[in-house]
């Protein structure tokens, strides 16, 4: 089951546009799934903006039965286009990351989450 938080117009050259979806619609998608099936594992990807981060965080806070939560903090496309607004990064860090069973940022995303300029070697990765 999937919940769409934003739509992207992109190709191998980059991201040309992002269309945000309203937070109440994202919440309705989540509720639709949770009222239909038992969710054992949850993967969180692109959240796009702070309002969506807060919407998902409220779900996580109200539903403590999900034991396995994978967070792939999709913040940048492969071509470097920012997919998570700067204003949402601290909310993601504070409201979503504590729920992670597994966190899978790439090095660019990990650096941004840590508040450092870059990760350039294996020691910094660790």
C-alpha cells in the first residue's frame, strides 16, 4: 500500500516540478490504509514539506503498534534537486527520526541531517 505525499515531474536530467498534495488528503490516504489492513512494517520516504512531516508524525504518535519503521529521508534527487524544504528538516529530525527502526539516508542526506557540509570518507560515514 502506498500514500502519495507529492508528485514530481522528473526524468534522467533532473526534477522539473513538484506538485504538493494537501495534508488532509495525505492523512485521508493514511487512514484509508490503516482502517483496511494491519500494518506491520512502514516505510517513510519523500515528505516534501513540514506540514506533511507533522501529519505523518501525528500518525506515528497515535499508532504505537507498528514495530518496524524504515525511514528513507528522501531529501534530494539523484541530480541534486532538493525534495524536502529546508523548513521541514528540523521537524523531520525531531518528529520522525526517533521512530526509525532503520534509517537509510544517502551521504548527502546524512550530512544535511547532521548539520555538516559533507561526508567525504568512510570514517565520516560511520
